[in-house]
C-alpha cells in the first residue's frame, strides 16, 4: 500500500508514513424554505464528503516544514487534492450512460483500475453515488461489476478510487500541525470536497 499525499498546482506532498486515523462521512447541504402559505419544506442543495485525517506524533521536522508550505496554499481556501493511497489514485469518467441494473459499464480509461478494487461512481447532476467492485476488465474501457448498479448515470459522471479526492478545501481555521512541548509534532486535519 502506498502512502497518502496532498497535491496542488503541480506540487505534491507525500506523507512519510500512513495516517493513524481516517474518517470520511457523506454530508448533505440543505436548507428550509417556506411557501407563500407558511408551509416549511426542505430544499436539497448538494452532498459532499467531509474527511478527517490524523497522524500519530511524529518527529520528522522536514515533513513538518513541508506541511507549512502546503498550508500556505490551503489556508486561503484554495482547492487541493488528497489521496489516502498514492498507488490507488484512479480518476476517470463514464464513456457512455449506464442504467440501473447494469453490471457492465464503459469508462474513458481503465488505467490503474484493478480487478477486486472498489471505486466510487458518482452522478454530477442527480447526486446519485455508489461504491462498485470491479470483477473484470474488458476491451475498449469495459468494466464488469460484481453486482448491478443501483442508480442510473450519464456519460461524463465520475468513476474514481474511493479514497481519492481530486479537489477539496480545508475546514481548519489554523495550521493543523502543532509542535508538542515534549518533542515531536501532531497533525489533525479536516477537509471537504470542493463543489
């Protein structure tokens, strides 16, 4: 398994070790509106993943300084990317529409996709999303799935590694790494997908 990394503006920050804690949760942004007669109703705006990562106390001062360089970009609310495993960073899209119930889809590229691997299929318009397991890879971008699709998707909808986030923004108000009084550094960081 590869190590995590941040990436932004053609730069990469590879972690020298794996994260000690990783949590990704699906969040939904909605708001309450009121009709002319005063009836309340909920308006669904969009959904996104919110992720928390932590590192056990570490002593690598060079990595700490590299985190400061990354933070100079991230603290401004600018997007960057994150992947939990640099060896599992698939990002492609559906080449054709796919209907609910299908167990064969076509993607633009099969590079990096592995049999037995799990991937996130997400609709950009309908907000449908599911995790699919690949049971085979055919010619011309054909992917065979372990089970039929739950939802329908359009050409161009994303197909990516489950723990690969090509565009996120920080939720931290201050630098997420701190130097501990007893020595070493601690890193706790929260981010969400950019929409």
